C-alpha cells in the first residue's frame, strides 16, 4: 500500500518536473524544475531499494550538476534567466511526431514481449557488496572512469578558459 | 618556527579572558546600563536629548577605561591652541580609510609647547558620522597628537553638520586623557619622555663631541624634558 | 527491507520529538550565542526579557521567545520585481534539508528503540553519503534566495555562498572518507560502535587532522564566522537574505542553526565517538543501539558533545575576523585539499599497519604519521605564506 | 508495483527529454533534455535489476553508477563548450550557429 502511493506521487513529481524543465521559458526556473525531476527519480530509486544510487543521485545531480547548470546560465544568458526570443525550434512539429513515434515503439515491447510481472523479491543490497564489486571485477572500469573524469576536468577547464589574451592588451590597472 | 595555528589560540585566549573577566570585573563593562543606578545618580542629561541646535550630550564619566569611540586632539596646557600637539602634517588625513578627517594647514608657523616653531591646523574637522573608529589615525600619528576619546553620547538634532566635530570640540587636554584612559596615557607619556631623553642624550653626545654651543642648548632642552616628566607623573 | 510494515505512528514517533528538541535547542543557542558574544566583547547581552509582566529577568532567557513573536508579527516584504514563488520557496528549501539530515545522526532516544528499521535512517547502509547529499541542498536554497530577491547584493551573496560551499564540500567529504576507510562502513551506528570498541578517531594523528579539516570546512559550509562572507554585513548588507523579513527571515535563521547542529552532530558521530561515554555500552546485537545506565544517557552525551562544538563555534566567532574572498578560496584549494588527500594516504598506511596487530609497529606508525601530517601542514602553510604582509602605513615613518 | 509500471514511466520520461531536445532552441535546455533521457535510462537499469532473477550480482546499480559518472563528465565538458561557444557567437541559440551552412 505504502509503496503504491509513494510510486504514484513520485512519478507524478518526476514527470511534472521534467515537463516544466523542458518547456519553461525562464531558464533558472527550468533548472529548479529539473532538480525536482532528479529528486523524484531519487525517490523512485529509493523505492526500488537502490539506496546508494539514490544518495549518489542527490549528491551528483542535485548537488553538483544543478549548481553547474545555474552557473552556466548565469555566465551565458542574462542573470534574470529570461529567454525573450522565440524558444521553440523550427522543426518542432516533426520533433513532436518523432517523439510520439519513439514513445509508441518503446511501449510496444514493454507491453507485449515481457514476461508477466512477478512478485517483487525482498533483496538486501549492501553498500559493502557494491564496494567489493567495484574493487574486484570492475576495477578496470573504475580506473577508466577516473581517467575519464580527470580528462573531462582538464578538458572543461581548457575549453571554458578560452584564448588567453596577449599581454599587451591587458589594461594597465 | 611557531606552532601551527598558535595565533588563533592566542586570540582565543584573549577572548576567553574577556569572557571570564566580564563576570568578575564589572568595571570592564562599557555598557551604560542606566537601570543599575538609582534616580539621582543618572547623568545630567540621561533620557533628555538635546533640544537646541549644536547642543550635545557630553557625559563620559560612566564609561570604563576600556572604551574607545572617536578620535580627539591633545593639547598640553590651559590654552588649547598654544599647546596643540598637532602640526598639521596630514598623515592621519591620508591614512584614514573612510576619509572622514579634513585638515587645513596654517600659513604661518607658531610656537608649540616646547617653544619650537611649528605649523598648526587652521581647520581640523572629523565627521563622526563617517568615522569607523578604526584607530589608524592614532597609530600613524608621529606626534601623539590624536588619541581616542570615549565620549559616546553625541546625538544632535541637526542632521547636516551636527556630527561634524570641529577643532574646538576635538581639542582635549592631556589631563582629560589621563582621566579617561589612565593606563594608556601613562604609557604614552612615558614613551614620549623616554624618546625625548634618548634623543637628548644622543644630541648631547654629538654636541659634546663637536664642542659647539653645548651648554646653552642642553640647558634649554633639559628644562623642557623636566616639564614633560612632571606632566607624566 | 521493505516499506510495507511502516506506519504513520512510527514516522511521527521518530520525527516529531526530534524536530521539537532541536527547535528548542535552537532557541537556547541563539540566547547562548548572544550572551557569549556579549561577554567576549565585555558587554552584558540580553538580560531583560524574562517572565512577562514581572521584573524577573532570568538572565534574558525569554529573549528567543520575544524575538520569535516579533518575527512572526512583522510585515513580510517582497521587493517589486522579485520572483515571488522562489522568494517564498527559498527559506523553506533552506530549512527542510537541515531538518532532514538530523535523522541521520545516531541519536539513541529511548522512544525509537522499537520502531521499524527504515525510520531509523542512521541504520541505512549509506547514511553518511545521504548526509552529505542532503547537506548539499542548502547551497541551492542560498542561491535561490539570492537570485529571487532581484537585488545585486543578494545575488552577490548568493554567488559567494555557492562558490564557498562547493569549494569547502570537497575537504569536508574527503576528511569523512578517512573514518569510512577505518571503519569499513557508511553506517552511522557502526561508525559509533567501532569508536566505542577501539578509540575515538580524534585521538589518532590522522583522525585529529581530519577532524580539524572537517571542523573548518563545517564552519564554511554553515556560513559561520570567520567564513561568513555570504552574509558579510559590512560589504554586502546581509548577503542573500537582505530582502527577507518577518517569518521568512526567521526560517532562514532557524535553518542556519539547525544546519549547525546537524554538521556538529556529524562531526561528533565521525570523530568524537557519537553517544559513547561513561555509563554507555554500545550494543552490536541491538542494531548498533546502546545499553545505558539510564534511558537516554547516550543521547545526552551526544547532545553535550554537540554543544561543546557549538560553543567553540561561538568562541571562534567572537575571536576571528572575516576572511577575504581570495584568502577563503586559496585556503580551501591550496591548504585543505592537499592536506586532506595526504591524510587519506597516511590513514591507508596506518590501517594496514594496525592490521598487523603489533604494538611497536602501531606506535611507530602513529609517531611517523603525526610527523608527516604536521610537517605537511607546516610546509603548506609556508608555501601559502608570503602573499599576506602585515599592514603597512604609507606615510608614517 | 510491477516492472511494467517502471518501464512505462521511464519511457514517458525519455520521451519528455526527447521532446525537449527536438523542440527547444536553447543549447542549455537541450543539455537538460539529454540529462532527462540519461536518467530515464538509469531508472530502467534499476527497475530491471530489482525485478531480475539474480539481484545479488548488482549489475543494475553498478551500471547506473558508471552512467552517472559519465553523465557528470558530460555535463562539465558540455557546459564548458557552451561557454566557449557563447564567447564566440554571443548566443547559445542553436539555430543561429549555422556558419557551416551554405548560403
């Protein structure tokens, strides 16, 4: 009973957040709606008993990505976040058609081909077990991921830094 | 090398001393809590704010000698302008962070308390509505002419210029300074006297070595030094 | 583990007393802070408000209640041009995460002994990760408040807060990693149990270093002095809550103090042995809960330790001047971050040395790690020195 | 709750993301949409893991962890590129970045 109520509330929050995030004219409102979506999804993960993933979702997406997006908006758009130009792209109609088509294609196998739903098993996912898995069979993946993150860090800094101005053009303070 | 973070612990020790001390030494508390006192012992103007323009409350007798509020100018004698220590060098004016000091230098020199010809400030104004009581003027003054006053009831009915203190308001005698900040004033006078005697000794040695007009000069300056010491005592 | 046996009564028993207790402690702490700061500055502090309609002062203990009443009845002003929705949401968003993280503190109140596992969130496997995740939400509330006020000072305060909190979150988490490494668990109750069995982590060289880093980072995370740049009143009025008044301001205030309690509570859990103390035995069979001389003793110990940390915070606020923005950032990235990474390395070696179970090797490890950490701290200090000189007087001498 | 509930929800979220990516002009909103799609995929992973034969293998959470890490890197690089693009074009409007088009 609890689970059903929680599922419906959380899924409504997630879908609502996602819809507002992609359609809101004001970008800062959009970011906060996106964060609501992330929070709803984190709740769904918790409902699926993936508590560590839920925590990481909050930590990475809400704590880090959200702040990053806010900063990017403040650096690129105006501080108010308002987008007063035309916000809808030229190909919006075909975009919607493709979206609807993808939705139907995604749903058909989900409804038709999957085995009939089983009763949920009670499982006990421990964070310790996850750690052992990361350190033993998946250690190479973890290392590659670390390398990727370092490369992304350096790449992001270089890309955002832009071309350094020559010394002569620096205004004398 | 000192212990890492020892500066923070030193500061914390100071604040802790203040914290404990405030419970045992009531005279440390600069707060003017009128409710402590009976009706008759309130200061003359307490609760009775000035009505006439230019009139200000001037009661400073209730604050402790740990209190500092706004700067004042020192003079040594009974006639303030004759014995003013300030020579209008304008160092304080230039180092004042909020730039609340305004000085106009006099055009001609005048004898100061030690008989030396010096410039004096023709105008010396401090806007206490701007002053932030940082004491930098006190620290930079090479003549010990500007020190902190503890006068705090400066309210005035005049918004424009009422808080601009002029030379006349700022000039206070060294005796007054001794009354409000006894320890600090004694230390300062002692330092001035020490510096003076050191300077004299040096000068005397130089003069004796040169054997030139030694007696007259030394005589005059020892007298001045004695006067100074009397004030300090 | 499943949601099903959870009932509303269990949830209420677990949460309502927690909120009431910490709200009361908040009121008391505001009074304590004002009194202590006043005494540090040789003032008296609030001493008038006591029992209404009498002249009994009670050392001003009625002051928080009077402040609260004043706050509630004040006019709620929203600036023209402000984002009304976000202006309203920001204080709520500031309070909720702060209240939420209190659940992850292993406080063994007697009344939570018999309720279900899931309403004791500190028994979760990832309790410490959850704690950090939810604490991070505070940043968003601050940014939201700064942005929604449509005021330059507010925005500046908000941006300062975001930059500061993001920078200091890294040393904060890295110093907690050491404890997680030593215990081998993210479960708050297990961390406390391990400390009760072995030693409080603050008593080891790496633990002490981690505690100092954690405490400094916690000061920055909660915007306490000397890291209170987001609300530096001499520079940017009141920072992100310049445009807040009345009850919304009170909510911000409450959220800030609750966050202070929460982060001190985490420091107590990680480094100071949690509810461990004389008269308390941590009981491994009873889900990490304690056997106590009388019910609630371990919670009392826990709260006493929190208050000790809060007292140090207040003391530091009375002592240290505010940092400059560049000093603040430099300190986080050039001092705290390298030191905490080195500390993880040292703690790793120390853990392996302790596995050998040899007293001499353990002692040698402790001495060496102390020397390494102290040397590293002094070296970093020397490297970062030289930029800041004592004040020079341009015209004197 | 059954697996189908979660799958339909994930499909819906994915399509919301897709719609955003197709119908908005602002590059940052397109980045939001990509994030929404990635998260919908993560929800699928976790749901399949939860209702799988052998959850003890922890395939779902592990893959989700890796996906989250990659997504974080993607956001960082993507936003850095966006700032670089903004510096060049003074806009993040995707339809005005058309210097490769034949006139």
